[in-house]
């Protein structure tokens, strides 16, 4: 039986929502079930073995408002046996010490709670000082986008990331 992938996102300005819609249009392997995190509980994550999470980072490394409101409950989710991919926009120049920190904040919880993270994305081509989203010097935990300063790269990065994810996940679906 074909698996459905749960996609959970939060968006204040609409950028992450637009990215999520583009992701849905690019994805070809299996159905995506998309949910706004503002409408979810921890139980909504249970049916999915594969989960995509989208969020922006605000101000000085803060989670997007819906994820901030959900964060205490998020920390209770058991990610054992689950594969997770993260994506989100940030501002690498205006907030160069906090660029896409939200990805890293959630990645830490996912890993501590037994999950596996896929979709690591190269740090090359970005210009920031620090980020909690960096797995190491060469990779972010997930897809980092900067629609403020590099909007011309967003669609290409998203297309490449989706192709990468489809390759990484084809044996799990």
C-alpha cells in the first residue's frame, strides 16, 4: 500500500505556505497530506512514518508563531521509526547569527526523540555567521531558503531538494 506523507507547516507572512504549495506540486512519489500546524496536535503526527516540516525563523532565532505555540507539545512526540525532512525560509543578512534557526531547533527535538532526518542541504552558497540549522560546516539539517535576499534561487533550490528527497525516500515509500 502506498504511504502518505504528512506535511506540517506554519506561516505568518505566507512565504512558507507558498513554498509548501510548490513542494506539493513538485512531489511525485506518493500523496502528501498537508496540515497547518496551528490546527494540529501531537496525535496528528502518529499516522505518518515520513514527515515534512516547514517553518520560518523570526527575529533573533525564534520559531514561527504557530510552531512557537505548539513547541511544548512538539517536544512530547515520539519520532522513533519516523523519517523527517525540514525546510524553511530565513534572512541570512538581516539575521546572520540566527539564519533558519527554526530548522535546527526542531531538528534537535526530532533527533532527541528518536527520529531520523533526511534532506540535508549544503551550506555552500549562503552568507551567514551562525545557524542552529547547521548539522556541520558543510550541511544544514534541511532546505534553507532566503526569499528576501536570494529569491531567484528559491525555485531551483526547492526543485533540487525535492529530487534529492525523492531519491533518499524511494525505498521507504
